[in-house]
C-alpha cells in the first residue's frame, strides 16, 4: 500500500465511515465506486481533488487499488475506521468509529451527501454500469487502451492505467486541477515521510 500521511489516512478513513454509516449492505465494490464518484464530483464541479487517490481502469470499473487491497486483506491501514465481513460471496464494510469531520470542508461534506443521495441506493452492479457508460472517463480510457473487448470476454480483470480526471475538464481549468493535485500529492508524500 502506498504511504499515507496521517492527515490523508484520517480523511480517507472518515470518508469510509461516512459512507458505511449511511449505506446499508455496503459491499467493497459499492464502496469503491462511491469513492470514485466522490472524487469525480469534486473534480468536475470544483476542479480540485478530494482524496487524490489514483483510480485504475479495472474490469469492474475505476478502482483505488490501495483501498481495494487493504479491504481485501484486513483491513490493516484502515482498521481504526472500518471492518470487513465476508458473506454472500462478497466483502461487506461496516464502520468501527464515529465520523470525525476535522479533515473536511463544508463543501466536501455537502458533496459526499449529494453523491450518496444520488447513488447510495444503487446496487454495486448498477454503480459499475454507471461508471462504465459510454463517454465516461473509465470507458474512454478502456477504449483508448484496447481493454473493452478483453474486459467483456473476461480475458483480464485489471490494468495499471490510471484515470486522468483532468480529461473531464476544459483546458483552461485542467491545468489548475493538475497543479492542485500535484500540491496535494506532494504534501502527502512529505508528511508521510515525516511519520516514518
């Protein structure tokens, strides 16, 4: 798993708690899609990153690989926030902590509420279909790299290609978004190095 600064771990963990407290029967797949939709919402609406996690183009949609691994193996990094339970051939997430809003702006809280209001009642498969629609960032990346056919034929289930959220923006704001992302990622790396 990539290194998280304490601030970024708190924000990610509390985002998971926020979702888990508001969504019944929260599967790992559903959680990962909701995280993606929150990131996409912030970028498209406000031109800034939310969690600044890399999302890769996988068969089941955009996936934050580090979160996927942690929830599949434990959790370990996120154990103070959520727990997992295997049932019905899937991994389900519940919170183990109270939500703390210290790392969030009012705008971010509103965004999370909006995303859950719009998508929270959809099933995991409906969310996968939503993120796979023609013209979405996932679809365009999968098409560009020749993955659509391989995914549909189940010849592979993941890739290392990352979603570039700046492609959803007009050129005049894409540079501003990339600069914000670079600053956020650099700060996380520097803070994580200090925690080692």
